[in-house]
C-alpha cells in the first residue's frame, strides 16, 4: 500500500466525497483528514452517563439476543449473513461465514451473550439486523487498552439506508459501556471517519482454473490455462518437514512466542494462554494452525489461517469460492517466506482455491516470491473513542475475522 502521505491524500479525497457524516460526526472518532499527534481516549464517560434502557427501534422491530448455543438461532444468524453480508464491489461474491465459524468467532473467553444483538420483525420473528462485540486486549503504541472488537454488522438488503446501522452501533456501544469498556476496534471495506490504517488484500491462486472460471482472476495475455496451472503449482514437500498441527501442550510456549513477536507492532492484541487456545485450536472447516517445536518442545514457528468461503453469485458451475485467510504467523527458525510456502502447501491440500493476506505484519516480504497478486479490496482499520496517528499497514499486527 502507498506510504502515509498518499494515504492522507486518499482520505482527504474520500472526505470530499462524503463531507458530512450525519452519524459519524456525532461520534468520538477523529475527522477523516485530522492529522493526529497524540494517542489516547477522545471522550471520558462514566457508568452514570450510560442509558440503562435499550435505544428505541421503529415500531415493527424488536431487540433480541442471538443465543449462538441455540442451533436454530445460530442458523437464523447464518442465513441473515449468508444472504445480506459483505459483497465485492461487482456483487459477484458474498461472504459465507459458516455456523461453526460464527460460534467460534462470537464465543471467545469472557464473551457476553448480551453483545450478540439481533433485530427481529415483531410479527414474523424474521431476523433483519445484527451486530456483535467480543472482548479483546489490544495494545495501541505502548498502552494495552481493554476494548471490544466489533464485527458482523448487517442490515437486511430490504431495510438498507433507513439509518438502522447507527441504531445498532449506538445500542452495542451502550451495552459495552455498561461493562465499563469505552474503546473498540473494527475493520471495514468502506472509508469512515477515521482510519487508523488503510490496508490492501493480496491473493495467492491455488486453483487458477476455477478462479478464472468464476471471474475472481483473469487469464493474462499470452498465458494459456495449462501455463497458469503450472505457474501456480505448490511445492510437493514442506520446507519445514517437522511442522505439525498445534496441540494443547504447545499453548504455553506458543502464546509466549506470539505475544513476544507482536510486541514490535504499533497496534496488536495480547493473548492469554486460554485465549490463544480458543483462537488457534485446530477446528475442521474453521481454523488451521501448524507449529514447529525445538528439542525442548518449545514452539519456535507458527502459521495459521481461517476458512472464510464466499457464495459465488449467479455462477452455474461453481457455487462456492473456498478462501483461506492468513491469521497470525511467526517465523524464528525459518524465514517468513518458507513458513508461508508451507501454509500454501497445506491450504492446497485442504482444497482451498485461494489464500488471502493483508499487507500487514511483514507480509510484503513474501508477496512477490510466493506469487501473490494485489487485490482491489482495501480494508480500513478503525478505533472507536481512541485517537492515534495514522499507521502504515506494516505497523498493524491485528487480524479481525
Ligand atoms: C465502546 C464500544 C463502541 C462499539 C461501536 C464501535 C463502532 C462500530 C462501528 C461498526 C463496525 C462494523 C464492522 C463491520 O461489521 S464491517 C462489515 C459491515 N457489513 C456489511 O458491509 C454487510 C452489508 N451491508 C450492510 O449490511 C449495510 O449496508 C450496513 C449495516 C453496513 C449499513 O447499513 P445501511 O447501508 O442500511 O446504512 P444506514 O442508512 O443504516 O446507515 C448509514 C450510516 O452507517 C454508516 N455505515 C455504513 N457502513 C458502515 C460500516 N461498515 N461500519 C460503520 N458504519 C457504517 C454510514 O457511513 C452512515 O453513517 P454517516 O456516514 O451518515 O455518518
Ligand atoms: C469486518 N470484517 C473484515 C474482514 C471481512 N473481510 C474478510 C473482508 N472485508 C472486506 C474486503 F474487501 C475483503 N476482501 C477480501 C478480498 C477478496 O477476497 N475480494 C474478493 C471477494 C471474494 N469474496 C468476497 C466477499 C466480499 C468482498 C470481496 N470478496 C477483499 N475481505
């Protein structure tokens, strides 16, 4: 991604496009083009300032808590997102987070069910809106901030542009404040006041034939399909022959290794061992995590990715794009390039069509050699009620699902 000066230009341009944000201009977030010097909370409120009753909703609708331990309620949430969540700009793909993925994403240690907020139509009980928060300790520069990560904001396609999103955001804010938490982190493909970092997606083809058939990639001029297939063939053997699936006994040393590695980034989470095991325990069709250990059985290298498929809208031959999204990786006895080369081999074996990475961490060190192609999707990182200077994408060490 471009350097900060270019990003500030991009943000100034974006702020000209939507000069007024009727909702966001009322929120404790810096203005889009603000050049912030200090890091710290923007507003200070106490529990006394927090409304004790839920926000008002238009008469037809009611607030509900989605109980992700209930199969039927989890299925309602799956269906809402499967039909109404994030699409690419050309409406060719829509994320298809699975029920087991959503349960995993929403139930880390110390989660609150009150933070899984749905909006249903009173009469039919149809789920038409959702937003979630999960607790996370995120360090910003030199301060660890107890905050929440906001995700899965969704309003049914038929109820768009009725200002329901600000109501969902204010309600989740109220419920989080009631637990004496005043900051949040979130990411979005849209530019809002105001990004902490502007990141870019990179993609590594694993199944070029299918990616071309579904319009994810195109065949470059003078390239034949058979040449493409050959070009993207992955290694036969692991570069790190002893890499194996993470096991519970690895957790102590793996957590220490990851926390140490993340300390060099300006925005990064800190994990307890319990949190680490929740996020990295291998889960079929959700999370893949491999480690390498030394002679004392201490973890020295980790690669991990999550399974986030997309529905392919309107393609007769293929219904689903199988995408692996890079999660957290640490290389100490190997290079990041060799480590990710091994991740690509395992992802190909697990029949993924593409492996996606953001240009965060030190990922830009391997994009070229491992044959990644830059995507057209930007992902903006945001903090709520916390100002901090704009970061270069390589200073970000946080992944949201
Ligand atoms: C301390 C605790 C704090 C907790 C909260 C921290 C903040 C969390 C913030 C949420 C983090 C979410 C992280 C994720 O999940 S990012 C994924 C978001 N979901 C999707 O993109 C799914 C498909 N789209 C939809 O479902 C709807 O279009 C959504 C629900 C996104 C907007 O619904 P709709 O299209 O019907 O619009 P409206 O008329 O109701 O409202 C228009 C207002 O909403 C602002 N808007 C539009 N998109 C987003 C967006 N992605 N984040 C924040 N704000 C957004 C927009 O600028 C405008 O405000 P303003 O420009 O007039 O001011
Ligand atoms: C709120 N949590 C943020 C993470 C959600 N994530 C993963 C996400 N947010 C915005 C994006 F721009 C994005 N991209 C991955 C890249 C990509 O794969 N683009 C082609 C594509 C295939 N399927 C879809 C579905 C929706 C959008 C683009 N799609 C672009 N990823």
